[in-house]
C-alpha cells in the first residue's frame, strides 16, 4: 500500500475521491471551501506560470540540437517530414472524433456557459490572418499577453538563427538554453507533484458549485481520447509503415514491445529513450547513424499522442462551455496543437501543461476553463500513459521507415 501511495497518479485519484466526498457535503460559504478552492486556483496559476518558459526552452533546445540546418541533408528532411505528417494525422483524428462524438455536449448550457465572456474568443478575419498574427511585432509583449502562436513562431526563428551562428557563438548559447531547459523541466516536475493538492481544491469547487454532469462528460472525453489514440497507433501508423516499407507491422510491434511497455509505465518519452534506442538498434536492426539522429529528435519534437490530446481537449472544453468554434478557430487549434506538441517536454503530464497554450490561442482565458482543465487532470494519468506509448511508437516507426528508405536491411 505504501508503494502505491508514493505514486503520483494514485495520490491524484485519492485526492479526487476525497474532493468529491467533501465537495458534496460542505457549504460553499464555509471557510474550508474558501481554503480548498484557493489551493486549486494557486495550482492552476502555477501551471500557467510555467507554460511560456517551458515551450520557449523546449522548442529552442530541440531545434538547436539538430545541428546546422544547411547540413541536415536527406535524413533530416525525411525525419522532419515524417514527424509533421504523423502529428497532423493525429490532430485530424482528435479533431474529427471530438466533433463527431461531442463528449462535452452533455454539459453544455451549464452555469459555465452563462458566465463565459465570448468576446475573449480569437476570431481571425481569414485563414491567412492566422499566419499573419503569428508574426509578433514585439516578442516580449507577446509573452506578456500570452500570445502563444507568436511566441512559438519567434522561438522557432530564434532556434534556426542560433544554428547558423559560428561555433564560438553557438556553443555558449546552446549550453545556456539547455541548462535553462533542464531547470524549467525540474520546476515543471515540482509543480506537477502538487497535483493532488490542486486537484482536491478544483474538485471541491466543481462538486460544490455544479452537478456531476461534468464528470459524466469527462468519462466520455476519456473514451474519445482513448479511441483516437488507438486508431492512430494501431491503424494509421501501421498502415503508413506497411505502405512505405512493405514489412508486416507486427514485426515492428514485437521488436519494440519492451520500449512500448516502458513508455506506458513511465509516461516519459525522455526516460524511455535509452530503451527505445536499444530496441531499434538490436531488434529493428536500424543503423546507429539513423537511430542516433531520429530518436533523440523524436523524443523532443515528435509528440503524436500529445498533439491529438491537446486538439481534442480544446474542442471538448468549447463543448462544455456551449461554444461552437468556427472553422478558422478550429484551424487555429490545429496549428497551435501541432506547434505546441513540438514544445511538449518528454516528462509525465507535460501535455496537460501545454494545453493552456492551445486554449489561450483561441481566447479561452476565463476561470471556468481552468476548472475544466483541473477536472481533466484528475483523469489524466491513464491517458498520459497511453499517449506516451503512442509518441514512442511513432518515433520508432519513423526510424524504421527512414532506415528502410536509406537501403538498410531491417529485422
């Protein structure tokens, strides 16, 4: 029992149950309610606090680790093309399923809908306007205002610029940003460890001020995400693998079974990387030249499961609030989810931190959004385990496809 209590996901689950019980019996005017909900507010503010530093350092270190863009060559182009393609497939699956199954519609027209300020929604004039808005006139102001697309755009350009610097100038910068990224990762993990306290406060507020329809919707949301991840990892990726290699996908799943199990249990692409490299080199038989380039980059920027989750999560939140997002607003979600997934750190629950980036991109800034995300956090652990396995599987399939295209004999 003590071992289970040390695991974060069990702590979150227990705090959720306690929050459900206490929230259903205490008065919303009581001092205990005030203290509990304040803990939830503090936790959400901490998550928001870390989003901009995390995405800035994640994307920057990911790009600068690629080396000189002029020398990326054939393998680099194939790698980036594969990662962009599979992430886009994942996002489209998440977008389609959430629009078809509508997991949040059972909670629409709630109290949250009545108080939401619709004027906050980002409504670009056209699809082209989305790309124009991505260019910040003042990157510092964009960071202050939480303009996530502009921050991501500036960070990508800065990362490319750093790779083009002479070695004497490049190395100090890459070393500094790598150290800063590690510090931000540690800070993120410290905040995520506070999840049980934050979830308790958020659940108490949710139960005290609303009915249990939200939890029914959260259950439908979990099923929707699980279906989407299953389609991507068991249908889309194997089909892509077979079309491009003409090899039975079951061979690959068997070769990568230990890495997939490790990813599922640790919920961390970064922690799984050594096992992934071992499986790809020894079982898949891909060369170290290809795996040494593709896999570390994949652990940093290829997050199919996270991209699907972020996109579907924002549509789910809009349904909970009773808001019908337009095609252009959903396009903003697609673009931001794609870019934000690049900056998602390979640590447990980092995807949930990143979802604030996508919600803010379409103008969801109201406290009800934080409340919904808090409820999503309560059930995030199994989804986090599944999407990490999807991320790692996509990385390994990409490595096999690229190695095969380079004429290597696999398996």
